[in-house]
């Protein structure tokens, strides 16, 4: 066979690159529930879907998650915190996200680099530039095709996350402690919310803000509408 023809054939057999959709927002806005609902709807429509999360998503990432979220992790320096978020992410991209996209799947991810920009960049005041520079170096500047930013009443959302995590600590299988961030102040979460809003303003094509104050079913309907229109599914 002519070499060029073989190349063309193997190219044609490669699956089309999948879509990368991230969910962002303050703690307790219902991201995880909405991600599960979208995954179910997409599977029902015949798509292959990968559901994953950050920090975490790989065996190494889940260990890093434990260090980051356990309220027993005392006096963690903000820069060390940011470095751990990126360590988890770099592994996650290599092991889960890129292979998923390369095999044509829709990859749904609960939080990605926008969370680092909002929480560490804005909340911890390390600045957006540092986060974006690390993203270029450590994550090959991988950008989601769509980011759903769930927006809700900040105080109510954080209270909800606090209650849920305290419940998991008392009743979870291994007394799972994921309370470290929920112990932050209202001022911290106000800065995080502003950080998310600034990203949405800067990148209106990628980031769609979804009002998540209604029932889970209402929010799900808004999300499926955005996804359907964006990807013509
Ligand atoms: P998550 O499990 O999504 O919490 P929740 O379900 O309460 O929204 O995320 C855990 C915490 O990690 C959350 O408080 C936000 C924080 N976080 C960062 O500070 N930076 C990051 O880059 C990521 C991915 C998460």
C-alpha cells in the first residue's frame, strides 16, 4: 500500500476527540448531583461518559485529596496547597482526562483549574497570573470545551457543604473528614465567588453561569439545554 494511503486510513479509524465539560462553583452548590444527572442523560442518549473529580480522580490524586481536605492538615502554606492541587491535576490529565478525550468520550469533571484560580488565586490571594502560568507548564494549558459555573446563595451553599461534611465525618464508612475548606470565613468565600465571576466575564464562550437556586430538576433542565445547544447533541 502507498504509505500516504495507510496513514490516511489509520487517521480515519481514530475516534473523534471527545468533549471536556467541567462543573465549577462554591462548595454546596450541587455540582456533584448535577454532574451525575448530566452523565445519566448523556448515557441515555448513547454517549460514552467518564465522570471524575478534582482534587482526586486517580489513586495518587485521591491520596493528595485526603491531605488537602482533611481538617487535620494544619497550617498548610497557600503555595503548598496550590502545588498539591496542580500535582493532583497533572496526574489526572495524564491518567484519565486525556485518554478519555482521545478515545472520543465525554469527560465530565467536578472542578478543574478555575477552582484553583478562584480558591487559591482569589480566595488565598495568590493571584490569577500564578495559577494560569502553572496551568500552562503543568497541564499543557488544557481548556475545557464547556464550563458550567453553578451559582447560588453563597452563605446557604457553604452551610450546606458544612452540614454534609459533618454528617459524612460522623456516619461515613471511615469517618471521612473533608472539612478543611468549609472552615474558611465568609470573606474568603466572597473572594472565591468574585474569582469565579471574573473568569466567567473573561471567558464568556467557554464559561456558562447557571442559576442553581431552583430545584435540582430545574437546574438539570437548564444544564441539558446549554449542553445540547453548545454541542448540537
Ligand atoms: P469538592 O469536593 O468539589 O467540594 P464541594 O463538593 O464541597 O464543592 O472540592 C473540595 C474542596 O477543594 C472545595 O472546598 C474547593 C477546594 N478546591 C480548591 O481550593 N482548589 C482547587 O483547585 C480544587 C480542585 C478544589
